[in-house]
């Protein structure tokens, strides 16, 4: 390959691959020049080889560099370029350095992905559809469907079968408002469960240098998305809670109660020592505090906010404040059914209410986290995360050291 001319960088604009053939006639003029391939395909696997590799075969005397294909037209026209990350790859180190310098002068952050064989991966980047959101969305959809049909059976179908009473009007608002907080609390606990499992695994192995299982790695990488979905369900719960008092069924029941008391000329006295009032107010207080902490966690997840925090501040908010949020929201769930756990009428068709089921995972997470905070356990875990390893014999120690060196 000829030497690259620093003044000659010809961008191959995004166009159909069938139009590349005309470059063969220009091969003599392009000899020794750098060609930036910014093309993308309409779908993955459209061609047997990457566009950049195909282009390199057409003009073998030129230096083809794949890059800048992840920048959208909207970002180029309206968005800030400073700090935005772009990827490049190519077989010529000198050509890649030229493209990197050009990108840096535009305010872009460059990541070198190696040789031109990595161009297939770069061309697939713009075709990805929320890769980190797939698992969280599947979890949210599955939990919503399960608890919705579970509560539909316990509330609506049970009333129709056992009491011959039609309360199907509750399906749209009342039933949904039971599902939203359940899914929100479960999703929030699933944000912190992988961290607990990772700590237990490190304690069991006695080292931090062994990889976690693939399923745990994937789970930990999408915790942010799981938390944001949990916040979305919490928002829906708050909105639906404010809507419930203006529903026709609620207003009709309230008016009927007032009319009945007027006809019977009696008034239900308010008991200031009533534990029901204390329980309800405590439940609402924990709910409001939990939602406030929820929003705070969501705000710190924004890149513009998280970038202003130091590592210690971000860790404090996402870990310490996050577990506090989980604790407050779990207490909110316990206070909701504090006087119903031991009532047989609560267990319709011998099934527990949905809020009881949703308290299992967060309770387990909080209990395990409490155990990990015990001084003896926390001390061992801190030593492991600082590099200490538990070894049984010198031979095993040398073997583990060799493995760590290879990694």
C-alpha cells in the first residue's frame, strides 16, 4: 500500500454498496490516499462481507478506514459534538491516526477498534435496537402480565364466581394501580439483587479475579435500565392514585354513604386513637418519601447530572441511597397490608395477595444486604475487592497467579 497523503482524505458518503464499483476506475487517482467509509446497511447480514472490506478490495492501493458511521445527521446539524464517542478501524496505523486527528478536531472522542476486520461490528452499531433495554423490557412485560392476570383472577373473577358480583369496571384503573407498584418494587429490588449475588460469589470464591457467570454479567450491565423502568411504573402508580378519588365508583360510594347516614340520622364518630389512621398515614408518608428518593435516583442516572458527581458521590447515591429507597418502599408495602397478613379472608382461593408476593424479593435483598454489612463479612469482602485472595496451598497460589497474569 502506498504512503498516505496527509492532505488527501476522501470521505465515501453513505450510499448503496452497488454504487461502489465506479471507484475501480478511479483506483489510479486514489492510490496512496485515505478513504473514510462512513456507510451503513439497512439490516444486518445484508452482504457476505463488510462494506469497508469490499471497498478495500476495489481500491487495494488506498488506505480504507471505517469510521464516523455512528454519527447521525441530526447530531451533526443540531447536537453538540464535544465528547461524543466514535469508532474507527483500519489496517493502516498512519491512516487511522489521520482520521483520529480529524475527528478530534471536530470535538469527537475516538476509539480505535483495531484492523479493518472489525468494520462489520462497526457497521452493525447503528442497526442495534435498544440492546441494553431488551432484558429489562422483557422482565417488565413478564411481571406486568403475570401480576395483572393473577390479580384479575383473585379480584374480578373471584367476585363473579363466589359472590355473583360484577366488578369488571375495576380492571382499567383500580386493578392497574395494584399492578404498577408491585412491578415497580420488584424491578427496584432486581437492580440490587445482582450486586448481592456478586458479593456472595466473591466471598465464596475468595477472589475478585474470576469472571462472573455470563447471565450475571448481562444482568449487572442493564441495572440502570431496570431502575428507570421501575421509576416509570412508580410514576404511573402516583398518577393513578391521584385519579382514583375522582372515579365514578368512588364518588358514588361516598355519596351513598353520606345519604345513608342522613337517612338514619347518625354520624360515624372519628376515633383519634384508631390504629387504622396511623397505619394509613404512615403508609402514605413512606410512599411519598420513597417516590422522592426514586426521582432522586433517576436524576443522578442522567449523564449530564452523573458527570458532575465524583465517584464517591455517585456510589453513595446509587448504592447507599438506593438501598434506602428500596427499604422505604418495602416498608410502604408492609404498611399497606399490615392488618391483613393474618386474616383468612385475605387469601382468596388460598392464594396470597399480590402485594405479599412482591415483598418477597425486596425482603430477601435487604436481609442479604444486612448480612453483608456485618463487620466480619464486610471486612472480608473489602479485602477481597482490594486484591486479597484466599488460597488453600502454595501450588494453588502459583496457579491462580498465572491465571490472573494471563487475564
